[in-house]
């Protein structure tokens, strides 16, 4: 199966601080691929590199056969029209209505008449169950509803690639299940490729075709959700089963508390 996105020997650093090291990842057309790992593992950075917001230190990211960091500004903007992005916190325009938020990319990137834009927006809102919330402002709806509006906006242009950054964060169990089903159903309906960045094991494993696990900027395991559930890899086992003890430390690496308090020098 052809890949829409390919990542090869990818390295990225913020100054002298390495974030990603030697990633090789494939994202086939029509599939939902989950990128999972703890906070600070580099998941969102992968999305930013795919979208061309940042450039790799080494290696390359290809989207639809184009090397992203080699594109000129106009070419990059054209490529981004094929992408939909659900930001971690929704990123809705608070002064615009639900309708206007979803209409924004259609008005920005197309010359469609207003009558057609209206119909398309209402269809997208209907797909996420919020057609009747069209006249409301983001501040007048719940957090879960706002996330669904952001989802409708991310698919407004029927993108080939949809990227979700922690789509389940802060949602109640019902909204979480509804959102997960929407992600899967929209991917299948559009025939798109979905990259799902999340640390929510249950929902991600329910809808994903394949999973990559990141830890400290490296791929430590990958496979189908079924394979990951029975994996004996210490990191995967700790993450999937939410175990307190394992290779993933709770504290950010550095000096111990005793050293910081000067207790190591005392007798």
C-alpha cells in the first residue's frame, strides 16, 4: 500500500537539546496511525515537522511525494491545503460563531460561492452532531462540543491528511467515545490518512490500524494495537497497562532532590 507520509532518519533539536533521533515512520493512505508516548516524548514535534512549521536537523519528511522542508513558501501552502489539523486545545476563533469557524478555511482557500459554503459547513457540522449549534460562539458551548467544532473545521476542505494532537484530552468518557468514532468514521468516509497523537490507550487502540511508541525522541516499539497489548517490551508494557514502575521515570532527568538541597555534602 502506498504511503502518503514517509519519515526517514529524522533528527530534530532545539539548540543543543535533542528532541527526535533517527525516526523512520510510514503512514499509509487510508489508515489511522497512532503516535503514542509520554509527555515530552516528541509526538507533537512530529506533527509540526510534517506540517512544515519547523525544519529537521537531519533526515526528511515526505508528504504526497514532496520533501516538506525543501518546498518554497507558495508550494508549502499548496501542500497544506491537503492537510487538516486538530490542535491540542481546539484553537477556535472566540469572536466567530461555530458556523464562521468552520467556514473560515473554505473562504480562505477557495472561491466557492457563499451558498455552497453554507451547505458544506452545515454538512460538516451535521457530521459532528452540531448543525444546530451553528449560530453559537465557542464560549457558549461545552469543551467537548468545541473540540467537535474544531474537528469539523479540520475536515472542511476534505483533506488527504488529517492530524490530531491529543483529541481526547479533557473530554468526559461519552465525548471521548464519540470523538474516537468520529475520527475513524471520517477517515474512512474521506479515504484520508489520519495521524493520531495521543496518550489515551483505550480510545486510540480502538480505532488505530497501527501504533508507534515514542520515548525520549526515539521509536521504542511499533505494531498493531493487538500486538502492542501483548507486548513484553518494558516501555510498552508500562505505558499500555499504566504501571507505576518501569523504564519511564516520573521526574524530569537531572540532579536529585538531595543534591539540589545540598544534602549529599552533609554528614
